[in-house]
C-alpha cells in the first residue's frame, strides 16, 4: 500500500523502464489468464527479462524484433543482436549512463567505434588511425589519440556519448582499441595489457572558475599552470584476495573510481568474515599521480584570486607535466566524497577533481590570444614600417610622460633575444633582465604594471612580501597522502614569460641570493625534504628599486646608491637610473600631459566622447567609460593600439628567431675592450663578459621588432647605444662627463638626427634657463639661442645639416625659428 502523505523520490530512467516492463508483463499475464489476449500474442522478449529488450525504448525493441524476423539485423558471433546506429539517438532525455549500461547500445557503440578506427581516412585516402596505431606500437605506447572533430564529422552520435557519458564510453573505446590493435599486431597484448583512448581537440574550453555541477561526470577541457605535483603511486585496479582461513581466492574485484577502500563482507567458500590478504601476484595496479592546476596568471580577472583544481593522472600520463608548465587538460569532471568537508560544513558536500584523459603542454604564445590569418597579415604589414622600432618604444606605457630609455628597456625585455643550447650541454638565456633604479614618484611601479598587462605571461610580486621560497619553490605536506609535494614560486610560474618584482631593494639579502641561479641559468635546483629536482624558470626579470636614503646621489657611483650586491647587479642586462631633475621646460610639458590625461579620462568626458564617436563598421556603438588611446606620442610618433601590440609581441616571440651572423664583429670587440678599460676608472661597476652577451641579446630583440630573420648592423648599433647609455647611468657625475666624451661616438648610433638635435637643444635651453635664474633670481619669459651654437654641437655629433630639423614638426612643437636673425626662441 502507498502512503499518500509520504514523499517519494523520483525514479531515474533505468528504474522507470524496469517498472514499466514489469507492469507490462503483469498486464499481459492477467489478460492471457482472463482470456482477453491469446497466448500466441505473448511476447517472448518480455519473459526473457531485461537482458536486451526490457528497459529499452519501444522504438529500439521494435527495430530488434524486425531485424531478427527478417534475418537482416546486425548480430555478433555469439548470437547477440547489435542495434543500428540510429537507435543510439533515441535517448528520450534520460541519463546516458543507464543506456550505455545496456547490452544492445554497448554493442552498437563498440561496432561504430571499431568501424571508425578502421575506416577513417584523410584527404590522401590514408587510414589516419591505422598510422597512429602503427606509430604507437613502434614506441611500445599505450595511448591512442582520437580527434574529437573526426568523431563529429563521421560518427556524431559517438561524439555526443563520449562528451556526456565519458566514464562508461571511454571504457568501451579502450576495449575496442585493444581489439583493433591486436588485429594488426596479434602479440601486442603481451606488451601492453590495455590501450587507452585519449580524446583531443575538444571544441569547448572552460575556465577553472566556471566549472559547475551541470558539468559533473562530463568531459571538460581546461587550461592552467601546474603549481604542485605529488609522487607516483601504484593504485589498485583489479584486486584478488585470499581468505586466511580456507586459502580460497576471491575476486577479481574492480577498484571503485572514487578511490574508496574496497571491503569484503564474507568468504564465498567458508563464509568467514576474514581476515583477507591481497594476492599481489594476481592484482593489477596502475600509476597514480595528483597535480594542482591553477588559473594562468594572465587569465585571472582583475581583483580576483586565482582558482585551482586537483587533476588526477593515471597510467602513462604520470609525470606529463611539472610545476611551472602551462597545460591543457581534457578529462572527466568528477565529484568525490570528502569527510573533512562534511565535518566542516555540517551537511553532505562533495569535493571535485578532474580525472585527466589527455594532457597537452599549451603553447605559451597563444595563452591569451589566438592569432588568425587577418591578424598575421596586419602584423606583417605593420612590420614593413621602417620606423616600427620607434613606434613600438613610443607605444610602451603611453600614459606615462618621458622616460624613453625605460620604454626602450622594457620593449627589449618583452621581445627578448634567442635562447641557445650549444650541443645540448649548456643553455644560454635569451631573456633580457632590466633593473629600474630611481627616485620616488618616477612611475617605476606603473611601468611594471603596464608590463604585466602587456606580456603574454607575467607574474607580479613585491620585494616586501616575497620570500625565497615564494620566488623559487617550496615543499608542502599533502594533507591526504602525508607526502611532501613540490610547489613552484613566482619565477617558476612565470616560465617563458616575465617576472616583475617591485621594491626589489626591500628583499632580504638571503632571499635575493636565492634567485641568482634563476636569473642566469634560468633554472631552480631544489633539494628539500628528500625532493631533489630542477625546475625551469625561463623568464625575464624586470625589477624596480629605490636608492639608499630615498634619492639618487649622482656624486656617488651606482654601487653605493643601491643596497644590492655586485653578483645580482651584474645579472641585469640594462640598468636604468631615473632621476627627478628640475627642468622648467620638461616640467611644463609634464604638467600639460598629466592635466590633459586627467581631463580626457574623466568619466563625464568619456561618456561625451563615446556619444560623439560614430558607430563602427558593424554598426556597434562606442563603449562608454573606456579610455581612448592617443593616436600619437608627444614627440609625434604614431602609436600602435595596445591589443595589436600584444599580438605583435607574441607573434615575434613565437615565429621570429633571428640569427647573429653577418655583422661587424670588430666593432663589437673594439667597443667591449674600450668600455672594459674605461670601467677601471674610479669606482665604476666592473664590466664582465655578461655585458657582451647582453649586447647580443639586445641586438636579437631589435631584429625581432622588425620581424627579421637575421641581425643587421643597425641592430648592433642600436644595442651598443642602449648598452653604453646603461653603462653611463651607473657612473658618478665626475666620471660620467669624461666617459661621455670618450664614448660619444657610440651614443649617436641608430638614433634619428632630429631626436639627437632635439635633445641637444633641450640641454642648451636648460643651461640658459639656469643661468638666467642665477642672474635675475626669477624664471625668464623667453630664451633665445643661436643657430650657430646648435650647428657647432651638431658638427661634434657628425650631423652636417640642421635645416630639416628646424622645419620639422618636432622642433615646431616646442620652439620657434627666426632665420633672418638666426635665432631660436623658446617661450616659457
């Protein structure tokens, strides 16, 4: 009897089909007994139980009876009927697990997948999976990659089943794959007892933070960075037990997918309740390993903490990735019972993990964007601009005024040189390390934040909050397995990217010493808690630091202005000293730039600009509240849109690997010898062979900016100028004047004549302003300079004609020329 007041849970599809079948059998038996239905019409299928017919949709049973009666239905060797492929489409909205568990659909899936493996060919008519099976067997492998798109094109119903019920369907695929392999290689099952089908190229990509309960027990594709990895353990798959009392064998028993301990109630031979011992000789194990996958640094929304998930690797997938690797995982999103969560929450809560089916190391170049053919054409067109390097430098942090040397250093670091590994014995880094040293309020941190947003992969940290283990690697004890696991730090997470360290001088000396190996050898050796290994840290380091005492003292050398040891300073390729100097002209330009930037980016101004802006080509209106990028820099150089600049940098790093061959080697050798001799003057920083390698890396980065395959002489000249400027920045004022005179010929290399003349004219103007203020005690209203003095200064720099500069837009933006009196006027 049913209690109307009681509540009953809903039946699933399998239970409902079972109940319907039993009710049908009862009604038929009652009708036959009462004489309302002749016994000849009784269906034998209903008497046979639910082996094939009962519990299946009526349409499937009808197809089976029709095929059996007509003799044309597909059948197997043991007499079992195989359903047509169309029958798999009749799921009626129920759970696929119940349908896959039935004998008929399972045999249909086996037949369809076997036909797929043996019949799928490429455009040349070659069997795709026949070749893959042959390659797998030659390597004694056990993983067969199956492209999901191939299934969609030829067996769409199989693609639907494997994506929505992967746990059951993949077991069928594995069994069929082993049969197909043994058909071609009959003895292969003696080498590998199982073949595992690995699904690749799943079209939908999910974020780790977007995984929800609707995706449980389904196939998902996620990406992230490996932060932690356990050791490899043997896990039971099929286990046999021996009764300690009667020595009877029990099993084999299949280990639960959730990993729960398998318990036996009683012996089937003597009915005793144990104890039972595992028969190791007849027990099948599989490799087991856990990873912690965390969201990639560049994909975490602003102001959010990165999410992470546990990933389980089994069989030959173990050790497929290590901390710091960015990977794509296709696997089953499962829920597992966790007693600790239940105790903590007070009600049943399940933890989740991803059981990996396939792993691919994701190309870091497309971590944020996928370049299409239109993007590549636009990038190639942009690279044909002869002044592309000037445009790239000007487009670095366009919201910051001035500091062209810092922009150049960051641009070189973002593009980077080419890493080399001669004979596979010693790796030479290609990344360019930059140190920004300067007075407070000079936008050092803002430059680092810009690099974080622009680089394809970047990790930002501060010296005050960073420790040695936070930058390199640390070991933790896993709360479940009680095993020590390795977790990578910021430098490991930034592998093949950029690591940005602010307040570098605030770090402890012991912590800074720990990154020596990472900055030069680009690896981190770990020997802790019994774990001895080496992690990759192939990243550029851009650090910002404040001088000792708060402000930079030019009368002291660089080594006395910064609280850094010589070994760490020598590992930086470029040293940028940023000083806060009082310059009336530059101060005026800076103030106008800052005020104009605030006015343009006011919320009301942005809304008005968006309303006045015409719709785009596709008819979409402008987005209010989005800051408009200036079309040109203050010097008049056209800027590159930031989205295009990011794609340009990724394309250059991925596709362009310039060779350092046909260059003027004697010029490089002469410069190195000369600058090394000059470094012995006073207490300047010593010049080592690392400076020579830095020049080569900067020349390769310059060639990458132009998307060239070879380093040209112009790239060498540009690298020499940057390196000499960095060397002069590290000198004290008394030595700098003498060194500038000795090395002045290198400072004009690969620099536009207009830029050189504009800089010289700015220095002359600043000197006259200071002299006038000393004489009169007030700021003059205007300054007049002689063209003859400018021509004399230009002649020293091998510039013969200044007429083009005086008539150009760069000069007219700040000065006025009176050619009759040969005077240059600057209105203050």
